[in-house]
């Protein structure tokens, strides 16, 4: 699937579900990475699942861990 196809599919599903906010595909990717981290998946595994070439890119997700990240996530989503 291409990124535009994914974007179109998500927009179509959001319209059907009467979701009024924009839901970019990256939100799903970010949420996936955060759930893996919250469930103690190792960073190298997450790096492979996200397709990051550099570990430093994946470590961005690990800067906020656990309850603090959940608290911030709830306040914005």
C-alpha cells in the first residue's frame, strides 16, 4: 500500500465513523510504537518494526515513558 492509499482509506473510514478531526496515518504509527514501549518491547525490536535505520530515531519514542506519556497522550487525544 502506498501512503496516499493509506491516507485515503483512513479518511474514508473516519468519514463513515463521523470522526470530525483529521487522523493522519502517522498517528497510528506513533501509537503503535508507544504501545510497544509501554508493554516493555525492546527498542531494537521497535526499530525493526518501524523500519528505522538509526536507533536514535526510535529513541525519540523512549524519551517519555510510562504514565507520564499516557497522561500527555490522554490530554491531546
